[in-house]
C-alpha cells in the first residue's frame, strides 16, 4: 500500500487540489451544470400577462435569494433555479396560475427555521427600512405564497460568506463576487437576459442605500425593462439596455464596463482634447488639454452649439440616456468622457465665438493619457496664502505641506477634482479646535436585506500640537464627487473654514461592483452618506457657504474666479 501511494503521489496531489477547490468555492451551487450551455428560454412574443408574471417572479426570486437559508449557504444555484421555474411562469394563464407555479417552486427548496431575533442590529438606529409590504398582500400572491414568503423573510441570517451578497469585514460594504459573469452568454438567450435584469433590480432593491430617493418608481422600472431586455437583438443592444437601466438610480458612480469592450467600441476610443463646463446655461469649452494645445482650433470660452450637425441639447439627451446622472449639472462630470468622443479622426463642432458661429473640424486622439495633467500639489500665492491641490498629492505629503503653510494667512484647498490621497482626517485634525461630527454613514444590514443601519458618527479629532489658525477656503463645484465630497464635509467643519463654489455632484459613499451576464461590471454606491443631522447628500450635493460660478468672460481671460474669491476673502480683515 505504501509503495502504491509513493508511486501515485500525483493522484493524491490532484485529490488535495479538488478538495481545496470544493472548500474554497464552497458549495453545491457550483456542481449544478444544467444550464451551462444556455437557459433554452426563447420568448417570441411577450404579452401583458407574461410581463406581470415575470415581474412577480423577479420579486419573489429576490426575496428567496437573499433570505432563504439554503440559498444563502451556497447550496443552490439560484440563477439556474430561475431558469427552471421561468418556463412554467411564462406559460401560466393568469396571476393565480403563476402564484401556484411560484409557490410550489419555492416550497420545493425546503423548509426553513424562523428566527425572529436580529441580535446584530438590536440597538442600531435604522437609516432605511426594508419594504416587504407586498409579500403580505394575499390578493397579489395568494395566501399560501404570501405566508411562505413572510416566513422566509424572518430568517435573520448574519453568516453570509457563501451567499450571493456577502460583506467585507472592514466597513460592512456589500460584495457580489459570488455572482457569475457568464462571459460567454448567447445574446439570443432570453433567460440570461432576464437574469441580468432580475439580478440588478434586486441588488438595488436590497443593497442600495438610496432607494427612497431615486425618484423612479422601482416597480415600474421593472415592468418597463422586461420587454426592453427581451427585445434586444444583439450584444450591443443588450449592453445598452443595461446602461439605460443603470441611469434609473441616478447615481453618477454607476459606470459600466464589459469584458468585450462592446460599449467602448460603440462610444469610440478617440477624444477631442478639451474639457467643458456648464456656464451661464451653455456648454462652454473650459480648457484645451496641454498635450494638444497647439493642435486644437477651439478656444476657452467657445460656446458649443452643435456636434456633427446635431444641436448640443440633442447630443446631451442622446448620451444621457445611457449615463447615470444625479441631476442636470452632473453632465459636466458624467459626460466629460462622452460628449466629445468618437470612433473617427475628428469631430465637426459648431461654436459661438465673439458673437459669430464658427465650424471647426476638431482632431481627436486615441490617447486617454492626455487627461492626466500633472500639476504641482501645492504652491504659495502672494507669499502668504497656501494653495493645495489634493488631486496631485503623493502619499503622506499633506503633513509636509502643512508644515510649510502653518504660518500663512490662509490656505485654499481645491476639491474640484478627485483627491489622489485620503486626507479627511490628516488635514481635518489640523483645522478644527474640538472633536467634531462631520457625517453619518449607513451600512447594509447583514441579516435583514433591504435594511440600512447607521454606523458610528464620523468624527474628526483635533491635533492639539499642530493647529492651523489661518482661514481655510475650500473650493467645490459640480465636478466634486464622492471622496471629494466626503473631504469637503470634514474640512468645512474647520474653525475658520468656508466652502466656495457651487453644489457638489451628490454621489457619496464607498462603491461596490455589480456583476452581470455577458461579462458586464457596473458600480453602485454601497454605503449611505448623510449630513450630521441625518439629512441626505445624495443627488442634492453639498451646498457652498459662498455661491459663485465661473463666467464665460472669466474662462476666456484664463481666470479662476473661485480662487480669486478665496484670495479676496482671506485678505479681508
């Protein structure tokens, strides 16, 4: 026997690898291979009854996915369970027939134990209540299905390492890496297309902190997008449908990527070397990027009228259909990489300059590096005012900068771009005089999907040995997003701090990745961020203390009117 073992060590090694893979991957879920080659679901013509029944299936599927112990434990491939029940649901003659089909399917998943106590959240303050009122509606679901879902919803499971939604240990952010990307899906497969819709819809329903303010009726979104997804005819159609779906949460974090770069090819990989701004209700060229400054015929202050013979309003409307915006002003940040983008070597742009309409064929470049503009992280203005550009900071540089600026009359912190380093506490502690709450954070409840709970208040504590006594002017505008906003929230609490500019974009909180069939990855804001009084910042943005926006004349003259205002205030005694 020993000789056999010695001569067959490779077999034992292979067995060990297999055992490890089973342990790591976890579960019975991965052994279900029935629909690896496709769902075999093709819907030729969708009627109203089928839409209603699919909508009901989606909602029930979501409850069971996140609450049923067998699914949470990783013992069920719930994507494939959807494919098993979907044909009978589609064939159901009416709502009652669909209820019976769905009830039997859920019941066959096994009995569950009810756990009415939620020990993890007993003393927590609720930021967002879950909304499962619909599962108690016996007219909508029938009595048996309603009672079964109510029972499932009381499972209170906190251990979710193998669930489709698990959580990181650091901040409690939801994590969806147990979802399958199905990179090789067939784009004629209606089952997989509906899986993408159902998956995204339920992730928003249960793990998005701002469902109460997304504006859209989320149920109606589902009704609208069921036929939209089924009617897609190609990979591009399908991925554009996903893009359009992400706009319905109005979250500028909701960028979308796909493994085949289908969307990149659609939008184009060449860019005009410009940055634009929304000034005096016009799209205005704000900057010609330095790398191609001598090769571009546009000028700062040009008012954009048309792009490729289409009115600028029409172009914005077309592109905004697929890019998630918090509000109108968000186009400045969210469309910055889309408005002047093409597959061609140039874009025809009509602008108004000095009262005259001018047409320019603007050369475009396959060169995203042109947007990476290197500038100093700090400088001294008029010998006694410090300027800090957090977008250009290197690691741990803020302490050294403040050593230089400690005795200045004032400092300007420019948060109109995304910080390269997290300076919320490192800089915040130097400009406040006492422990200060600057934000509230909500995290998803691990045992009650759909519920968000407030974490400890976010506090900046002062550095008693290193306190800056000068004025602090914080620059902010509609391009201030996420970490920029969080930094503003902390720094504005400074003893002598003021915020200058316009409302920030209104999308704050750590992001989490959502994985969808077809190799699609999109983002959502995964944590809620609120003002210290609990009021919303999402979609609203932070409000400045001193409201000021650039002017077209100021842009033409190369002036930074926000910085000018900051300097004026610092110098005012």
